[in-house]
C-alpha cells in the first residue's frame, strides 16, 4: 500500500500559497502517524510549504493533517485526489474543532480527536474498502507510544530543530487557546524514557537540536526537573514554550540551561492588566515581566514572546505600548497576533453570543486579520496599525538593538539562530505574513 501523508501550505492575504525552501520548525504529526501505520505500508511525507505534492503518482490513500487556515488548502488538495478516485482522510486540530466546515464532499473521512485510539479501526475499514465518513478518537494513553518515523522527513527541506513532545495539553484554561480546547483542558505527560528514546533516535539521524513542542512544558515542575536531569548526558540544544512563571523556579532554570535549553517562547499576551484579566491569565502579572526576563536571561536562555492585539482591555495606546515593550525589554524574538476567535474555543463562543464576529470565512483566521469587533479599538484601521507596529519593531536598527542588548550568555548556535530568525521574520513582515506561522 502506498500512503501519502500531507501537511498543507497556508495561503497569505493575497490568497497565494506561502512557500519557502525549508520548514524551519516542522511539526510532529506526520512522522508520528507514520509510526502508527502498518510496517508493510510504503509511506511518504510531504510538507507542502517546502515541497511539491506528487499529484502525478498513484496513491492508495492520502491522509492530511490540518491546523488553522490550512484546512482550506487541505480541501483543495483532497478534491484533486478525489477526481482520481484516491480516498482522502483529514484530521488534526482544524477538523476536530471546526467539524466538516462545509467540506463534507471533499474528504472521504473526517477524524476528530486523537488518532491513537481509532487508528486500527480506520486501517481495517480502509483495507476492507469500507471507510466511514466520521471517526472519533478518544484521549490516548501516553504510556506506550511509538517513536516517530523521523527518517521520513526530507532532511534537506526542514530546519535544524527536530520536534519532540514531552506532554500534551496545559493546566490552564485560557479561553482563546485552541490547543487547550483540543486537549479538553487536560494535561498529560509522556514517560521520560520515551522522550529520551525519541531524542536518541534523532541523534542517530544526525540531529543535535530539538524543539519540545509542548504547549506548556512547565505545567508539572517535577516532570520537567526529571526530564532535564535525564537529557543532560545527551548533550543537545533545545527550545520550547512555557509560562513566564518559570522564573519563580531558579533550580529548574539552572537544570534547563545545563540540559541545553537555549530559547523559551513565552505567551505574555498583553502588557495591559485589564486585557490579561479578560482572558483569565492573571498569573501573567505585568508588573513582574521585566524582573522575570532578567532572571531567565541570567541562565543564558533567550526569550521569544507572543502577544495579542484586540483584547477587551486594549485601547488605542496598545500599539505603542507593545512596540516600546519589545524594544525596551530587548525581546529577542517578539511575535504579535491579532486576537482570533478560533471555532471550538470559549473565546469564539463568547464573541458569537455577543454578536461581535463579522467575518466567518476561515481563510481569514490566520492571526493577522481582524474577524470580530474589538471592544475599544477602531476596527477599520486595526490591521494597518498592527503591521506598522511590526515594521517598527523589526526595523534593522531595532533588530540589532534588541539582539545585542538582550545580553543572555548565548551559545554560538543560539546567536546564529536568533539573528537569522529576526531577519527571516523581517522578510515575512514585509510580505505581510505573520511571523511564526511557517
């Protein structure tokens, strides 16, 4: 059986596919699905952002994993295969949270939830020529997982950071978070031995840099402590995302640094305390940001931040506040998004109930386009001010200022990565593509 696994590209605001030579931070879903399929299947993985989909070849089955607005491209791809009578299955966060989304006729099957608990049924139905329209997977037991088939990545088409997962979900219940909604607001951990085995497999393939793609790796401090202790002997570099409260745990930060942590992506969300309260993320105390940044950097760990425009506490001063915050605090990799009510989240349900959503075209749910009426901001010029803010923060002058003055004790690798990432983001900003989505 020839099986094609696809991660679809995303359209930009011009409805042009975003393509580049490499996917710098590849996802884990496709090599993980490959590991769940029977050994006798001949499997090919294609990430459309950096590769071309082999439509001309014959495939027995095509499986597509979509997240966010890539769901639209997934449906287009499915139609091209279906005219050849090749069955297409879609799954992932988008299919789970938004349902069929008007694409009922485009896919043979929709998979909702986690695939581990339903994969054997799907395989049996496929081999018997009896694929059902809908499958629903339950939350998986993470105690016995297969090691992803990293060898199926096209090494020339991905970056230098191999994805590994140590946990799923998050202990927090942020209303805007699609990942938390997908995981039913539950937090689960992989066994440490499994994580170590994944890293060792990556090292066998020549990788020494890893991205822990957890949603909040510090949700269980003891698990993180044990993880760091276990991977110190592996001599790797890694990055991940977590909450800013990691700064309250100096012992853990020290272990993270010893085990090779170079960058932390932190969801600051806002500098406005009212906006923070509106999304129930009050553990982000805005008065502590500067102090906590200093603590994290003292361990040689770089900081990337994520913030949102359009929350209910925001006023017209927010654009300048965000700009000055990123520059004053010398944030190495600041990322900004326009708050987006992803279907399936509480944020979406609340705004829908308030009749504040004016655009339901999923194409526009990219994090850089406004789809609802903000409470205090002028919605007519919000996008223009958003991009003007980005232009200023990522001017060459401010890139160098933020980079040179952040002063963590960077490794050579971290130096190269963060500076290159800044100019990569600058290029995307010029094209009006929000940094971080590819």
